[in-house]
C-alpha cells in the first residue's frame, strides 16, 4: 500500500475560505439538531415530564449500553419542507446488551397531526437498513393522546416487518395513533407499561418505563440468541478494539478540504488521507481512467474499497475502472465506499454497467458536494453527506460534521461486517431470502 500525501496549505486563502464556509454550515446544522432535540417545545416537554414520562432520547439512553456509541440517523429530516425538525421521530444505531440494533422512537411532544410525510419516509428507511443488515429492530412507541389522524391503509413499510430475519421488538408507552396502532401485532415481542396500553395485545406488562426498558434489554439478547446463535463481540459501536492505525493527518483539516465553490470538486485523496487507517491506499489501476480514483484501504480495521470521481466528468474508461473495482469488491465481500463529488453522469455506454456493478456490492456513500451524479446515490446502502451548500436530509441517512467522517464510516462498516459474518446473502436479510 502507498501512504497518501497532502497538498493542503493552512496559509492558503482557499484553505481559510473552505474552513469558514464549513464552520458556518456546521453552525446551521447544530441549530437544526437543537430544534430536533427540543421536540414539541418547552411547554410540551414540561407537560410530558409532569406525567412521569420520558422523552424518546431519554428512553434510548436508558435502553442502550453505557459507554457505547450511538449514531442517530436523519436527525433533522423534515425541516426543509416545513415539518418539525426530526419529523417527530428518532432513529438510531445503538448497542443493546452487546448487540447492534436499529432503534425507532417517536416523539409524542411533536404534534404533527398524524404521521408526517418525512416521518413515514424516515421510518421506512430505518426498517430498510435494519432488514438489510440483520439488525434487531426496537420500536419505542407513544402518540399524542388527542392525535386521532393517520387512519387508512397500513403503511407499506409495515409489511416488511413480517419478513425481517432479525427480531422486531415493540414497547408501548402510551396511546397509539391509527398509523402506529398495527405495530405491536407485527412485532415478535411486544410489551406495554401498566395502564398505558392495551395489555391484551402484548406479551408482557411492565410496571413503569424503566422496567419496560430493562425487560427490552433482556428480550433482545434472548430472541437474537435463539434465532441466530451467539454473536461475535466485535463492534465499533460497542467499543471493541480494532487492529487499526490512525490517519497521519488531522481530522480537523477536513473542514478545509470540502470546496467552498458549489461546483468545485473536493479532492478525494485529501479526504482519504484523513479517514483511512494509516492514510494508506492501495490504488487500483492508477495509470488508467484518471477521472475515477479506485483502490482498497481500511477504516478502523475494516477493509473497504474506494471509488471517487476526481473531476466534473467521468469518461467510459474511468467508469469501466469503477465497474471492475465494484466487481472485485463484491466477489471478495468487501464494502464499497463511494465519495460523491459534483459530477455529470458517466458516458451513456458506461453508466448502466457501473450502476449494475455497484448494485451487486455492499456499498455506502459519502456526498462531498452539492450536486452529486445520480449514479453515486444508487443502491440501498448507508448514505451520508457533509453540510456543504443547501443540502437536505433526503436522500441521506444523515448530514455529518466532516470531522466525524471516520467514526461514522467505521460504525457503518462494523454493522456491515457483523451481517457478513452471519452469512447474509447480499446483505438483504429478510426471512424469505435468508431462509
């Protein structure tokens, strides 16, 4: 492997301009995160606490293992379309009794008059990711008591719950609106807090919220072990040590890597030098197709193939190099990381083969620019973006601080590796496929 060099000059005007632009975007992102954490506002939160109830993030905090990472997904979804930040829903990757899980908790302090459009999409995306990576799905549910809207046909994403290879667990902490009402019956195990839900529809009745969360922790371990056997205790979320070497360059400098020009190209080698273990990249076919950077490296000890555009256009030869990398990675069971710059589509005769090759690989996407080509966003894998320009949370699983890139990618690669160790074909982990 070759160690990546850097051409960043902290004294250059472009370095300072890029960093200033990134810092302004992060301030706006932090404000949006604060709005999501505030839920329905101080009055609604105070009223909720006065009833002896916990907020969704408080429930999640008590449910997950202490001193483990928690990766919240699409934290500010909905705000761009005028809906409450977060869309009244919290979705996150977390560790429950040593097991990586997908967590979904709706916020009863956010009065949206039934499920919002962004909330439905956010829920469906969390279910999709859980199914793809064989993650137990834990639902923490409670609606506003006077919210009776949302009736009608069940959400299409609910049908997927019955096909999940990993268990689905549901805890009911209060009344459920018409949209959420079917979920306890679709779960493998459901419980409620005494006096707060229909005890005839659940398996266990807990004495209070903390007791319900304690019982959930026990049940996750029991159901997962029963269905799949003991799990290897190798998880970046759980804080497991990995045989890795930190990058040779500071993550802080990633604030200056992203181009301040909406049509500018972020140099992928500068990103990888601050993300890959040891800043090492084994470049694939470096003498061919220079419009695409391709190669192999590792993040927190997890092998990864890398694919990135280096300019504003992708020619046929460069796209062909991407096809070969994706095929090699799929055959070797190595995830593909796509660094998405603002690029035009590949040549017509190369676009379809590249899309097909990427669809066969376990992949994740990091958007570095404002207008990534459609091919870079294809596929159902994890998708994150830097806060460059006027980005929304859709179609991303989160807009992240560039300095957190290595940690976020490491968590996603850890989840992907856990699914691969359990032999999930193509990481599509539904009963009708895995059986």
